[in-house]
C-alpha cells in the first residue's frame, strides 16, 4: 500500500469490511495523494491527437463508400480497372470524393520522431497501405480523365472539370 495516504488506507479497510467489490475496485483505482500524472497516461495523451486524425480518415472513408458504393482501396486497378473503365460522368463525380479521402489521410501528418507508440505506428502503417492503393486509383482516374479527349465534354461536366483541374493545379 505504498504511495497511499492514511485516508486511502481507511477507505480500503472500510470497503473490505462491507464487501462491496465495485467500491473496492474504485478505491484501488483512486487515491487522495497529490502527484503528477503517470507516464502511461501521458503517452495516452500523445496518442489521442493521432487517434482523432485516424478517426477523421475513417469517417471520410465511410462517407466515400456511401457516395460511391465501393471502397477505392479495394477496387481492381490497372488497364481494365474500375477507375480506367468508368464513364466520364461518374468519373468526374468520383475523383473529388477520392481526393477528399486522400486529403483526410494526409492530415494524419506524423513525423518520424512522433512514431514512439505502438498505436501510432499501427495507424501509420494502415494509412500508408491505404495511401498506396488510393494513389493507384487516383492515377487510374487521371489517366482515364486525360484519355477522355475522344468524348465531348458536355456543358454540365465543365464546372466539375474546371474545379477539379484547379484543385490539382493548386496542390502542385
């Protein structure tokens, strides 16, 4: 019982006598001693930022799945993949959604000196794997968009094309 005050010891004895298992567990978890937080609690605080960022990415991934009815990370890629064979109208709808998912992923923004925790490392590795898959989809979509020159761009497609082109240009 080291590290406990006299009040803590009296409370522990009281709960032992009354036989309340819940109260005894609460008594073990709390103390009246004034001290700084333990290191394991500070590590948890460091993780919380990255857990929130990872959560934002998962929310964006769920949103894109609801919008498109498929997961960009799991679709077939390559010359006969989903993004390369998609019709222009649907492609212009899907590229901003894919871009939003990539943007949410990149907001994780971890630096090598912050990879000090197993949870942060695991989230980083999952995001890294998803980024490779999403980048392949994005490339397929851009290749398809650039190959659309054989199809006429209709009037309703023009605002989407211009907005998408401006966003891509702003990132470079």
